[in-house]
C-alpha cells in the first residue's frame, strides 16, 4: 500500500471486511518483525453499541486480530481511554471488547489508569500515556462521524484516547484543533482502518447513525481525515486541525491527492443502524429506490449541511438508487440517475459519482437553487 492510497471495502460483515482490507494493504509486510508489539486503538468514547454511531465495531478489531495471528503476530494489545467522565472499563465491557480480548487472548489496556510522560510535540508539550509509547506499531481504528466542536472526528482526533484525562481537559481549554494537530507529530499512526459503517451524523456520542456500509484504510492520517471530511460534506478548510497537522508535517491535507482504490462495489441498502430522528427528518426529502448505502449516506450528510431555507427550496424529492436507472426525472443523485432531464440552472439534474462524496452532493444541490 502506498502512502497516498486510500483503500475502500464495502460489505455486511465487518470482520471479513477488515481482514480483506488488511490483506490487500499488505499489513503483515508493513509491520515486518513478528516480535513487534502491536496496538489496536478503537474509538470507545462512551459505553454505547457501535450501531448507534459512536464507537468502533468490535468485529473490525476481531477481523484484524485474526489476520495478525494468522500471520504470526502474537504481541497484540487493545488500548483506549473513554472521554472524561465516562468509564473505559464500562465501554470495554458494553461494547464487546472485554469478551473479544478474552476470546482472542490479547491484552486490554485502559489508558485512563495509565501513567504518562510529557513529550515535545513540535513546539507543544503534551503528555502521552506510557502504554501507547510502548507500542511498536499502532493501528488506529477511528469512527468516521460528526463532532459537536470540531465538526468531524476521524484518525487524528481519535488519538486523544492515548492521553490522560488531565490532558483531555487541557485540549478543550485550548480549543482542540491546535493540540490535536501537535499530538499527531508524536502519536503513532502506522496503519489506519476507519469504521465508516454507521458513524453519527453530527455528534461524537452517537444517536443519529448514518449507514454507509464501508471501511477504508490509509497510511497518512491527514489525508485520511481530509478525505473523510469530504465524504461528510465538509471542505477541509472547515476542519482547522487538518490544515494545522499538514503544516506540522504530519501528512497531506488535500483530498484530491488521494488515490482511492475500491476493492468492490457498494452494496444496495444496509441494515447496520436504525436511523435516529435527525436522519429520519432528512429522509423526507429523498425518494429512494434500491440505493447503495454509501451513496445514500452521502446525500444524508449533504442535506444535514443545508439550512432550513435551502431545504425549503428543494422542489419535490431527490431521487437516488438503482431503481432509477434509465428513467427520467427532475433531480437525482448518483450515477443511477444520470438519465434525468436537464435542470433549469445547470447542465444536468443528476449529481455524478458512484458514490459521490457528501461535498459533491452538497455543491450540486446548492447549484440547483
């Protein structure tokens, strides 16, 4: 796998998807020495099931552990620290990681209970937990989801789980963006496998999951987050920590420089999550017929970025899905609606892409108004 690549896999079995993408990425070769201590860092911000959009599916970690053990790696740990005020121990148990660790015979580390030391993170002094620094190869397992303060959270912000609670409080007092960027100059991001199955629409605690049915892998955490932001309908400039991390030399912040390689095609539908109230409200603007989950998710993310006046100007419903192939209509999203008639103000009433990104859908919908 190349540094600027993003590998995407769609499916219904997270464990199989994780193993497949690890195989395609050549993860065993990336790690090298079988004696290396390998860390898996999920997002377990709260003790809520992954289906609600807040936490990393344990099946993803299970698939990776199976892959690693099959390839002769035995020194594996899962480490995480929930957000301030919540218990990591409860999250480990409730989210299925306690049972997973016992079944796979891997160590489980609560970084809230860990010791930490300060490090010079390119001009900012930040404490990092000893257990994270003891890892030789870190596999970051974030959830691609919304966040109430930073708008988006993915690979870079997920590393807040390897700092003590006192540092988490300080990060918030500093506005999050700058310390997140500086943290990642020292925090390891050796391999990133993003849970894009059903991340929350706009809140890190979950409750409004958007089913997209995919995982994606990256080696560059900045490029990973830039691409994820675009999928969710944001411009990179709207997420300051991405640009700050790029300036600090952590990675590339231009999603157009990513070479995206899809291992298979998006699946129709996807029952990974029960939509919350916000998602159901946005669904009233959509006419869906056999839509792929990733395409549908892009439309939901785009609609969530539009204000009331913009939503009020949408004429009729937005068509999406394979059921519209070869048909005519006023407004559609995705390659399946490419036959729709030309709109009044643009050269076409169908947003291209299979699937398009949330940012592309948002731009398209605004052009129609």
